[in-house]
């Protein structure tokens, strides 16, 4: 019953007229929105309306919470949901937004019960129930489509990774049955394992890669970095890492090369992967 009511509520949210002021924000601050096909823009708007109705936004560190902040974050997060059978980040409840960097304190309990605390400056953090973001980095990521870095895509890729209860670079994969699911996970493990090891070797040799070297930190970070690259440098990723590109295309059910080459308002092609 609860699932039925939730679907009905979300259908009603998606059916509402998308506010003109929100569309103006997207056109001005998130150029990728204008490069999507009309059906994809409508689907994205529907996801944004559900996201904003269900998630709690908190302004931190003196930031003023505005529709601009909420809409720009929601649109980038919901880009990862297009064409997918999704529950809209079911374990996520809150998005905390700071003006710029923030201090994240981690706690580790040693065997002798001594607690060691570390404070680190961060731009983003994803965890159980919450995502923390720097607004300056969020805004920069929305505006710049070609550098392979996008804070919101990165942190929300971690949220997708976490949906099966384990953050390990292997999110829940779409499938139609146990056999297909098993085959898909085997393919994912083979491709992602090989690509992760390759990036680690490249970093040790101080060689450049289309993928950010931060992806060599661990498999979870590799998936998040690969997601950024998939949407922002699709042509380069497909050229250099074709199997990785195909796995991501199958997971996200999108081909960013398609919308990256659509005409922009100034008449150019705006190829994000060039």
C-alpha cells in the first residue's frame, strides 16, 4: 500500500507545471540542461520536482538557502536517474550545503579504545542518509561541462553505489532475472576491476589519463570518478576506455555523446567530450 501511495504522489508531482523560474535557473546556470532532448528535459524536470519535494536541504556555514541552490543541485543529481527504474535515492534524506570548503571530522576507534579524530577540509561528502556539498564547487561543476570534474555527480554516484548497502564501486545493476543479473555483475567486475588496476598503474608511473587520478584511491572512488568522466568527457572516455564506457552506458541507460553534440543556443555543437 505504501509503495502504491508513493507512486501516486510522485506521479502527481511530475504532472505539475514546472515553475518557469526554475527553468530559467537551469538554462542560465546548467548548460547541459539545454543540450538534452525535449523528452529528457521533461523527464529531468519531473525527477527534480520529486527530489525537491522529498529531500531536506540545510544551509550551513552562513549560506542562504535559495531556489537556485536547491534546483541546481537537484538537476545534477537527477541527471543520473534518467531512463532508469529508480526510487530517487531512497536512503538519502538531507543535503547539507556550505558556501565553500567545510571541515569533515572522522573518528576511528583503536583496539585499546583510544579514539583518534581527524579533521579534513572537504568539498563534498556522501554518507548514510546525507550528502554534504560546497556550493561554490557545485556551481562551478554545473557551468563547466568539459573538465571531467563534477562534485554533485561524484557524490550522488556514491549514493547510487550505496543502495545495496555496500559502497564498493558495484551499484545495483538493472537486470531481468537472476541469470542476467549474475552475467551483468561478472562483466561489471571484469571491466571495472581491470580499469581500476590500470588507473592505479598509471598513477604510479605518473602518466596522464582521461580519468582523474583520484579514482585510483579505491573502487568506490573509481566508480564516482568514472561517472564524472562519462558525462563530461564522453568522447574521450569512449575512445580510451570503450568497455568502461559501454558498462556505464548500460548502467545509466544514457549515451552522453548524443546530447553532448546537440546544438546549443549560440548555434555551436558544444561537444562536451571533445
